[in-house]
C-alpha cells in the first residue's frame, strides 16, 4: 500500500512539474503499477 501511495504522489508531482494535463495517462500508469504490484504479490497466475 505504501508503494501505491508513493507512486500516486510521484505521478501527480511529475505531472504538475512538467505541466502535463494528461490525467488519463497518469491514471493508466497508476493502474499498470497496481496490476504489476498485484502480480508480484500473488505470484504468477
């Protein structure tokens, strides 16, 4: 969960820093990270 929060915060920070109005891209990136984390946590399906 900590990794998720860190990734989320970093994503928002980077988006603001580089003035990227691509919330969808950030959301997709976060979704990918969550999926990645779930796979790593549960092992291969």
